[in-house]
């Protein structure tokens, strides 16, 4: 299975990325790297991909453990550092806040988080550490 994106840059930002799922998104380098404010950056996409994938997989894993997810909001923080002279993300920390239906087996939360970490395609494909700090509302 392949996933394909196509980028188009016409000499100035914003540029455009077309995704196979049908979405088209404008992007730019970050302001700090001579880009512009407003469009998505590759850094936004990297951290966001981890955040989105974790939520999608968590919902499925939690349901399998008797936890019906009613609401989920997660702030993700990508820790960008210079390592051996090059910038790289060394850690992504996810701070999910969750609300479950009455009668959900919330005691299974840690098991659901651990199971999600094992199954999350995007975070498993990253070389940086991924930390989860869940909170039930």
C-alpha cells in the first residue's frame, strides 16, 4: 500500500500539497526559516500527524476495552533541538484530555494508551521519543 502526496511550488510561498485522500493544503516554510505565517508547515504536519493518528487508533483500542469515547482533545508539543549540528525532533509529547460515556471501564485507560502506542502507525514510524500524558475529564 502506498500513500502519495504531490507538492507544487511556484517560486513563492504559499505552495500547495495535494493528498491522495482528496485534500489540498497550502504550506510554507516556518517564519523562522524565511517562510510565511498562516499556511501549514512541515513541522506542523509532522507533529499533527502523530496527534491525529494517536486519536484515531486510541478510539478503536479504547472501544475494544469497554471505554466509549465521547470527547477527545489533545495538545501535542514537538521538541525541536539541534543534534550533531542538525535540527530534529527529539520528542513529541501528547496531552490528551478525554471524556468517556457513563459505565465505561476507565480503569483500562493505561492499557488503552499502551495498546495505542503499539498500534499507532505514525508514531511507530518516527525516530523521536513519543510521550503520552493522558487526563480524563
